[in-house]
C-alpha cells in the first residue's frame, strides 16, 4: 500500500512539475521506423530526427505531422526535400545551419515556428539530429526559461552528440546573456 501511494504521489509530482513525459515508443507510430534515423518524441507535438528517407514522408504525414523543420543546408539536399514534404500536404520550413554556428535570426525563426500552433505537430530534423539537439537547447533556455543543465540533458536526448556543436551552442547562450 505504501509503495502504491509513493508511486502515485511521485507521478502526480512529475505531472505538476511540468516535466516532459517519457517517450512511449509503444504508442508512437514512428518509433522504430527504419526510414527515420534517431527519431525521438520530445513532446506530444514535437519530434526530432536525423534525415528521413524519401519513403518515410508518407509515414510522417500518416502519423499526424503538419510541418517539417529542416536544419540541413542546400548543399545537403534541403531544396530537394521541400517538394517531397509539400507533396504529402505538410508545411516545409528550412533553417539552414552550417558549420559556422547559429545566428539570432535562425534561433528566432525556430522559436516563431514552434510557437505557431497551426504548425504542430512538427518534425524537426537535420542529417543526424545533432543540430536539432543544439537548437532545442537554445530554444529551451532562451524561450522556455529552462535551466541550462536540464536543457542540455534534453538536447542530448534530442540528438546532440557533438562536443564542438555543444560548445558553439553554449557560446551563443553566453553572447545572448551578455547582450541583455
């Protein structure tokens, strides 16, 4: 009885704290899809991934996604992806992020798209999900007021694995703090 009460109170505490729900791959139709690398459901209406295959776009639409945000550059094929996404009836956004890091304009555009409820659910991707994780870190800290440590942990779940990219994201956060 005590164990059940403790478990119930712990679950209630997590719900009230606003903590993100754990990814439930059994209920997510895209979990385990071989055509979507590094897929992760951050929120019920936001998922992250590496580059989906051409065949996966129909599955992404079928799963209810309304929009796609791609951080890949034109040199990586972002221009060829747009008609494939739009052919499925989804809205397509491209915010090309290269090796030079992030700009205020890119971060603001990402936040604007995420803030548009008509664009949700949204799939955010790049080649591997590394840039996605970095941008998620920036969004969580700058727009959601999340603690950097917690935001970094979630960014790593979203795909951030590059130490160099993590460093650039943290440097960007520092410049934003200094500007205030």
